[in-house]
């Protein structure tokens, strides 16, 4: 019998999640095959919003500068009801080292991610190649692929990663149901170019007569969204004259340059599980959410960052495959939070019954009189903080771990050895990091260096400077173990180093 080609990983789908995942795996030197049914990348701007956590994933990929070159950074958002301002969201803090709200042009973003793959000889990319079927075995997955020429071939892999979108063929083959709701309202989504408005303000028109959204994008582009009313047909509302009239009604240009107009139905759906043995769901294959919070693609990037390092550890024999079960535990709960967040924002924007809209306006009018509430909304405090409450984390009941365990490590500017000021992640490797906090010890890692596990994991050892320590608000002399996805695994005192190391090794096994 002829042997079939083998890859440690096969990724299905070359959208933002699949491309990000391939870049992250490439940084670990993992051999992977990325297949995409289409002949090339998408030509349409589907996603538009990139948040601070998404930019941090781009930083982890080593592509931050390439991505930032075509971003509209640091937007603010206005929620309007007629002439009344309901809320202004204009964050001034950058907890993760990046602006909270930015927009991008998806074809350019994907092209930057695709170009990044050329750095890694361990990666193979095949367009015009679709997944036909797959069979899970005890130690591998046998994958059947069909090329654009109709030729069918097989490859074998250790793990199959489905980034194949909302209509995931892999999810359907696994029989994993999506749970949640689909909105009855349909929305007209319009993308324009050469927009004359230079502002970096997104506007949410909470008008019961017709809710609408206007979001600026880089290069003079703009996204417009309009709720369709009962009886309005897609073929009618996508006509140029009707689209122009809708844009004018919310203060847009009289003659907008329309690039695309399509009608969508929004979903709030979550896969029952993100893993079935050696097959994993990521991105839209695992979760679908309304666009009001701009979290759809960002959740896919978080999925990729969460899973890539766990696969690397398992493939290197540094961790048991049981570690991979934490992917669903961590990512599914967080995706649900983001769906709920997006639904809440939709509930502010979408009411078409005037009594309900009147109650909403009254609540916000009262809130705006309270400085603490107004500041909370302005700083986007309503967005759930990136934190895992269960999964691959240390839960020992200590005050430090109650405070920090499972939390994404803040990313301040820190002093590098050459006295430059850089973002913290730029000093970290793709692997684990051990940070020493509030220490005056002249040998800060003497407790650690004798433990073989840290060198096996290529762990970065760093002493935090005073400004970075201030962001953590800790007084005790502590070590922090930071996972490769920048979440805090746990904290321990120097006299607990041996005990912590043994417990961590047991957790990996």
C-alpha cells in the first residue's frame, strides 16, 4: 500500500482565523497544511472591527506592524437617539497595549496574514482544495481532499482544525449542533469608498423608525447598516437609488460610491462543544454573534491563540493530550460572554417600538447624570474583561490567584535591556514566561533555574520594572507564570517554587 502524506496539523479554511492559526503554529515550527476551497482569499470586507485583544494576537504572530499599516486606529462610538446622545464610548486606557476599537479592510488584513506564512518552511498552503471527508483513528485523522481539477487525494494528520466558517462542513460531519437564536430582523449592509467624512467616529442610530449604523474604515471606506422593515424585499432595497436614500437619511453623502450591498440575517449561536476527539472547531465554525460588539473575528483570533500553543506542547511531548480539553472549557465560556455582550448592544440599538425606545432613552438620560456610570460607559467597562474561570489554571485559593488567576496579563510599556521603551509582549517568547514581581533579590530566579521543566519549555525569565508592577497592584514578592497566550496560569511566592513546579508538571501530564 502506498503511504499518504502526513502533517501534524491540517487546517481547513483560509479566512482570518485559519490564517492566524497557521502563523501561530508556524512560529512554533509545527508542520501544517492549510487548505482553502476557493481559488484565493476573499475579496469582500466581511469583518471590519479589530479590538485590543485581536491586535495583541497580531503582535504574537509577529505581524503587528504589517497589520497596523492599514488600520483606522482608536475609534470612538456614539449611540444616538434623534438629537440625544445616549452614550459616548471613547476609551482612554490601553490595558492590552493597543486601542480598544480599530477598523480594518479585510482583504488587506488577510493578505498580510497570508504573506506572513512565507516565513515558515514548515507550512504548506493549497487553494482550490476542499475537504471531502475525514475519518478519525486512534492516533491520527485521515482526510480526503478534492482539488480544483477534480482529483481526490488523501492526507493524514495528527489533528484537524476546522476554520471553515458558519456553514462548516466539518461541524456538520461531526453532528455538533449550534445552540442559540437567529434574529428575525434582516439588515442591509453597505460598503462604500471615497467617503468624504474624515472623522474616526462610529455612529449607532438608535432610531425606532429604522435603526442604523455607520462605521468608518481605513482608506476612506465606510460600512453602513440599516435594519429592513417588514415587507421590504432584498432585491428592492439593494437597488442603488434606495441605498443612496438610506445613507442620506443618516447624514451620509448625497452620491455615495457603493462597492457592495447585501442583506444579512444575524445569529447568536454557539456550538455545543468545540472539540470531538482529534478535530477542533474555531472561529465562525464554533460561534456566530451579532455584529454590534465587533467581536466575531476577534473571537476567532482568540480561539487560534488559545489552541496553537496547546497543540505545540502536545506534539512536542511536553504535555498530555488531556491539555487540549481545556480549549473548549476556556473558549466556549468566553465566546458565550461575547455573544451576550453583542446581544446587549443590539438590544440598545434595535428597538422599533416607541414605548420601549422611550424607556431606553430615559434610562440613559439618568445614567448620564451620574459621573461614575458615564465614565464606566465611556471606558467600555461594559465589555467583559478577558478572563478564564476554568481550564488550564492554578486554583489554590490564595489572594494573588483569586485576583490574577486566569486573567489576561496587562501589557504596559516596559524598559528593555537597551533602555528602549517597548510593549511587554515584545520581550516575551512564543512560549511561557515567568515574571518576578516586587523583588529586591540580586538573584531573582535562583529558585527557578535548577528546575529542568522551565528550560525544556524555553521559559522567558523577566524581572518587572516599577511601572509594570504598578499595573498589577501587588505588594507581595511573587512569581507570575504567564501562558503563551498571555493569560496568567498562577502566582506563587519564592518559598513555594519547588511545590509550584511539581504541581505544574503534574498539570501538564
